[in-house]
C-alpha cells in the first residue's frame, strides 16, 4: 500500500511544485510588468516635466536676448531688471550673463575705463594648461568677455573680463552659437563655489536700418543641473542622471539612490533624450524595485487557485485514468475470454455448433466441420436439422428432436445413447452430446449451443487401454510373486543351511574320530573302515558344498538396479494392495515428500518390501474395530538418506518381539513362517540401507526403511493423497 500511495503522491507533488513555480513565474512577470509600466509612466512624467522646465529656460534665454537686442545701444540696467525678474521664477537658474564680442582696439579702451573699477586687467583666461587659475589674456584678434552678470555680488567679480571664446571648455560652444545664431548648451563645469553648472547661450545682434545687424555678443543663462533634477517630484526609489551627447557615458548630474540595497529585486533603467530643440541632453532613469513593494496578495490568490485547480485536475485525471484502466482491463479480459473461447473451440475434440433463435447455425468449430464432413459454406446459416441428421438405433418409437426439445423446454437436453449421425456420403458416426440453451440478460432465449463427439474411436481406445492396463498389472503381479518366491526360497535355503550344517559338522567330526580310533585298533579292519569313513567324509563335504552353492546362487541373483523415486514405489505398492486394504477396512494416509526421493534399487524388490510391511500392518490391525484401522506412509529426504516410515495404530510390539523380529522363522502371527521381515531386511541391506522398528508410547508400531539417496534424480514425485475406503 505504501508503494502504491507513493506512486501517485510523487507525481502530485511534482505537479504542485510545477504549478507553484509557474504561478511564481507568472506573478513575477506580472509584477515586473506592473513595476515596469509604473516606471515608464513615472519617467515619462519626469521627462515631460524636465523638458518643460528646460523649454522654459530656453524661453527665458530668448527673452533676455530680446531685451538685449531691443535697443540700438545695449542698456545694462534695463537688462538687469529683466534678468532679475526672470531668474526669480526658477531656483535652478544660477545666474544670467552677457558676453561681449570685442576686438583688440576695444579691449584697450575697455580696460582703460574699467581698470580703476576692477583694479586689474579686464580680459583674462582661466584654467590655462590645466591650472585652475586666472591669467591675463594675450593679444588676440577678438575676444568674447563677460561684461555683465546678474546677480552681481563680490563672489562673481573674478568672472568679469573672462574670455570664453578662447577657453578650451567653453570656446567651442561659444563659437557654435555665434556661427549658427541658435541656442547652444555648453559642457558642464564647476563654478568657484564648487557647484556643477552649464551654460545655455544665444547670440544677439545690434544695428539700425542703415547698418546691417552684427553679433554684439552672447546672452547666457547658467543652469544648475543638480538643482534642476532635484526640483522635480522624484520617486524615492528612482535615480536620475543627465548627460550630454558627448559625455553620456558619464552622467553630468545625478540624484536619487546610486546603489541597490539587500532588499532589491529588480533594477529598471530607461534612457531618453530631452524633447527640446535647444538642449540636446540625455536622461537616464534607474529604479531599484525592492521586495516590499510587490503585491503578495496576488501571489497568494494565484497559488491557491493553481493548487485547487491542480488538485481538481489531478482528481479528474486519476478518475479518468482509473476509468481508462478499468476499460482496458475489461477489454483485455473480454479479449482473453474471446481468445480462450476461440482457442478452446479450436483445440477441443468435441464438435460445437452455435445456434440462433431461429435454430440456424451461426458458428461451427473445426472439429464440428470435421465430424460433419462438410465445408463451412454448407454449414453456416443453415438450419441445424438439415446439417445434423440424427438417427436412433433400435428405437422403439418416434424420438423427439433434441434441439426442438431444448428450445421448447429451455433446459439442457442430452442426446440418447443410441444416437447416430448420418453423414453426406452415407456413412454414420455414433455420437453423444447435449444441447444447452443460451439466454440474454433479461432471461429470454437467444439461441443454443450443440456439443457432440464421436464416441466410436473413444470406445475402442478405452477398450484397448483397459486391456493394456490389465496386462501390465498382471505382469507386474507375476514379477512380484516370482520375486517373493525367490526371496522366500533364499531365506529357506539360508535357514536350511543353518540347520543342516550342524549335523553335517557332527557327522564329519564323528567320522574323523572313527578314523582315529580305527587307526589305533585292529589292523585287519583298518583298510575297509578307513575307506568307508573317507567316503562318508567326502559325501558330507559334498552335501555342504551343494547347500553353500545353492545359498550363494539365490542370494547373488542378478537384479535391475536403477534410480527410483521412493514416492513412486510407495504409490505402486499401495495401488497393488488397494483391494486387500479396502477389504480389510484399513485407511491408508500417504504423507509423501513434495520433491522426488531418489534411491538406487530394484523396483520389484523395493515394492515387495513395502507390500510386506503393509501386509504385516494390515494383519495386526484386525484386532481394532472397523473405522479405527489406520496406516500412515511417510517419505522424506534428509542428510543424504531417503526415509520411508510405515506407522500403524495397532497393539504395538514388546521388547522381546522387537529383538527377535528380524530372525528367520520367528513370527508373531499364529500361521506365520517368520520369513517376510528377514527377506525385507536382506533386500534393504543389499542396497546399503537399514530397516528399523520401534513401538512408540502412544501405541502402534513404526517400521522405518532408510536408503542412501541416489545422485541422479528420478521422475517427479506423486502428489500426496489418501486412499479411498
């Protein structure tokens, strides 16, 4: 039961594990999609907001450029007022500046005017040769110097006069703005306060209707990128970085978490470009999604649904598999039954015809066709009366058709003993059989089965086998009688030799003494007495020699020694003695070994031993009432010996009888010769065995025959049985 339970539990556990993994995967995918969708929506919002702020910055820059170019001559104070008003609108705008484009001549004029104010040369360079210090600018054809800064405070004083046109960081952006006339974003840099900023710059032009417009300088807004990113409502789990097209591999500005913590499950990242024409900036959003933000309720519901669905499907699958297995078993049983029926009908030696309700033949086995001596085409579909033409020998009246009787009475009907089947060629067969009705499930008659056989050959074979069996039994009994006579003769010769040898020995001794006396007596009688006595001695020796030769001949006769099954020997002996045992009212119980007990002996002699022991036991049981006379025969093989025990429930044997039982001419029966058991002992000892007797305290006697086991096993043992009374 445990193995069967594990057989279906293991796949169920695997299915539950698979469903759990699938639910986890689907839930994870859905949670990832939900987090990704929320992340995209949030980043689009941030992108729009930052773009809107940068667009506003561009509009502010254009307003400053428009203010600077609105007058024929640049008006610093008016520009400052506009700049102050605009810078106050956004905190990420660090400052607004004006860079004036001048030549060498204008440089000396401006420096002469501002030297007293600044206390130093006006035009200067910064971060020359990588040293972040101020240096006076050398003579150049043109300069783009800072001339106006708002807000103006002491901290920005060093910036005045800064020539960005020839600065290695800001110069390219300034030249691009002057050449294109559009808004240009500079690379980021650090101001003196340490903050990282970048310029948004745009050229402006001054002129009148008579003179063409010429670039007067640049207006620029200094943008604090870090403050710009911090000004938007940023999700606490989202990091934001901004870079330019040339430096997007390293962010210029970044806010939010930079490293993931231990509870981070996913890292989402998205890179976009700001949707502004004036500022080509790249935004990189990164969100660290922790475990705690996931919706575990969906997971629990999904697991419960998946498990319940799996259990339901599993129960349905098991029920379906059980139904399928039951159907397969039923089909297999039906096929086996049909195959068995077909094989049986083909193998049996009886003819079988299956009839329908109209008494037409629907099935005929090969033996039926052979007995009818008709082909199948002349049998199938024909009325049974036209095919099975039956006659009745020595019939005294009109006999009813057995098929009609079966259909009328709806009970099995046997053929009469004198039934003869008429064949197409005019010959006949003596047959026997019966017709049995077939019923449907509701009990109504659907047809019948007609079984018949040819009993002519069977009768002849039975007669021949009976004669052969009688001949074998007769020959076997003759050999047993002959063997019994030979053994009796041998024992009689042995007894006679023992009895005759004593007087012969005395005769020899007396004769020898006479010879000695005569040799001491009268001399005249000596020759005659000596001759006569010598002749007597020779005759006595000759008689003893004859008796010894007879005994040697009888005891050394040739026998058929071969491997025997002790079980078979016992069965043969019980079969031969069955009539006498039954007549004596003795019940024989055979507890024979389930395996062969092989011994080397002559079957006739060994059967004679068993028959003698059965005869003795039957004789002693006559003192018990009928119904209480029992003999138990037991065989077994153990320790290299084959053992046969013959146990009876008679009066038993006394100590004196047990001691003399195997002596010749000793018998406990009034009319016994006392030669049976000595003969048995001689036969058993001839084959290296022994015979023993004991009288248990429970009563009766036990004779035990032990023979060495043979190396070559004989045929299989007979089944244990009980002799019928």
